[in-house]
C-alpha cells in the first residue's frame, strides 16, 4: 500500500475542514506519489467573496487539516502551496522525510465545529491568548459589545444585497427536507435556528418574496434578529495579515484552522462573522480601528468563548 492510498482512506476526516457557507470547495486529485488540492469554481462565492479571500482561507484550512490527519496516521507528508489558476490547483501534498509537526490530532479535527447560539460571558484568558500566539496567526482581540453596531450595519448590507442573498439562499438548508441537508451548506440546526425562525427566514428571502420584503424593510428586520449576538461581555478575534497573493491567504487559512482547533481543544467555540469584512464600509472601519498598516488587512473575524450549547456537527459530502 502506498502513502497515497493510505491517505486516500482518510479523506473523510480531511473533509471536516471548515469552509465559508460550508461549500467544501476542495477537490482532491490522486497521483502516484502526490495528491493535488484543486478547487471547484461552482463552489466559490463570487458575489459574497469577490476577492476570493474566503475561498483561499478555506483551501488553506483544508490543506492544514490534511496535514494533521496524515500526521496522526504517521504519514510523512508536507504541502507545497502554489496556486495555478489555469488548472484551479491550490496546493500539492508530497512525501516528506518526517511526519508533519503539529500539536493537533485526528480527535481535534473530528471535534471542532462552529457554535452560533449563545455564549457564556467572559473574555479569553491570558493563558489561552498566549497559546494562540504560538500558532503563527496575528490575532487582535476586541470586546464583543464594541461590534454590536458594525455587525448590525454589516447584516443590513448583507440582507439588502440581492446577489449576496441569492448565494445565501443557494447554500442555506432551512429544512431537513432539503435534498442536500446532509451534504453541504448551512443547516437551520448549524445556524442555531428554531423551526419557526428557519421558516420565517425562508419566507422572507424566498426569490419572489425577497423582491418585496427587501423594499419593505426586510433587511433591517433580519439584521435586528442577530442584534443580541454580540451583546454580552465576550471576545471577538480578528485575524490580521498581509494577503496580497492567494498563496499568502492559503497560509493564513492554515493558521486560522490551527487557532480554531486550539480553541476547540479548550472547550471554546467560534462563530465567524465574515459579513463584517464583506461589507466594505464595516471592513474599512475595522481596519482603521485596528490601526493596520497599508499592507495588512483583517482576514477573518469571529467571536469565541464558551458556548451554551455544543457546536452542531455540520454536514459533509462523503468521499467518492
Ligand atoms: C473563511 C471562512 C469564513 C466563514 N465565514 C462564516 C460566516 O461569516 N458566518 C458563519 O456563520 N460561519 C462562517 N464560517 C464557518 C462555516 O460556515 C463553517 O466552517 C461550515 O459551515 C462548516 O461547519 P463547521 O465549521 O462547524 O464544521 C466561515 C468559515 C470559513 C473557513
């Protein structure tokens, strides 16, 4: 048995990597002595993610997850990150002389998940911050309450932008009857919505109703629903970095999943709030507030803390 076939048997665990809207954009192509990580353009989010920041962060999270899963199985594998836009290849996994050094295990990969319900009050302690500092991510902490208004503005922008809503509609699975409920996208359960909330959202952003609700204040109403999300004394972390090339963004995605795994191992969950960055006005203000240099940008924003309910296990497409 070659390392490639051994690795192939682990693909379902690699697929536990997080991705924006749970699109799972990765495609693995197996060679004799290498595994190429490509992406499927039909799983990108051209309107919500026009710069492809989230696409490449997600691919980075996937690459790092592959390395952790391989390391746990004792397979010496490393990643060569190099984006080829013609063949849509993000990276190549190749044999290495030693097993990838990581503090994370298969168990951490399987356990990690986002939690979008309530969080217990409390900010990250210094020991946790110190542990995160060693993971290769530049993280800035903000009090959750300080982002209540920006989040409301970003949500109004998100729910008021037809193309972004169309992508949400495409990837939301608001009823267990949805044919792809167990495969991909954002389920009502993962979004911590009650059946009534999920039906209400489906009714408001349905293609025909949205044309009317959008003009009648629907976006403000939907934004109001998430107002309470940050109204507690909690932590929001912002991942900051230079992200000029897609390779750089992939490296930040690798660091991002390391941070999420480290938090998860401490019983702390994350809830990304990418709309704060996707909305140009709130993204620009956030960068100003953090005093970022011209070559730096906020790349990911997420609240983190002790969730009142454990993360819901999200759907994944099984390996072929
Ligand atoms: C780059 C990136 C951006 C994300 N942005 C958001 C977001 O704005 N809101 C959100 O609720 N989840 C966001 N997520 C989380 C994904 O929706 C989540 O990873 C996916 O649904 C799979 O669920 P899991 O992480 O619980 O396994 C993001 C994830 C990544 C990797």
